[in-house]
């Protein structure tokens, strides 16, 4: 599944609820899910890490839907297949 397809699916499932909740509260849900991901990483719970990553992704595309942003297109622009600083693949920049 491509990002755009996943974003469309999440929109079909949850857009009405997301609109009612609003952008700011949706952003708070992302933060909460990132906190749950951090906790799973701290515990080195690989199963929970995967589940929380999926939750973070779902909430992120929900927020993108609320702003009318095509997340797949934005990712392609930001990460075109090479490092935008040094122009190399893989990146050869000195800074981490």
C-alpha cells in the first residue's frame, strides 16, 4: 500500500470524526501516540513499537487530511531519493 492509499483509507474511515475533533486536538493525539511509542522503545517491546508506529502514522495522515495535504507528495518533494544537502545516495554529510 502506498502512503496516498493509506491516507485515503484513514480518511474514509475517520475523516468525519477528525473534522469534529479538529486540527489542534488531532495534533494532541499524535503527541500522545509518540509518547506511547517512546515508552515502547524504552521497554524495547518490539511488538508494541510496531503497533505504536502504525498509530503515529494513522494520526499523522489524519492531520494531513484535515489540512488537505497529500503526504505522499510532500514526502517525495522533501526526500527525492538523495540527500538534499550533499546530493549523494547514501548521504555523505559530515553532520549527523
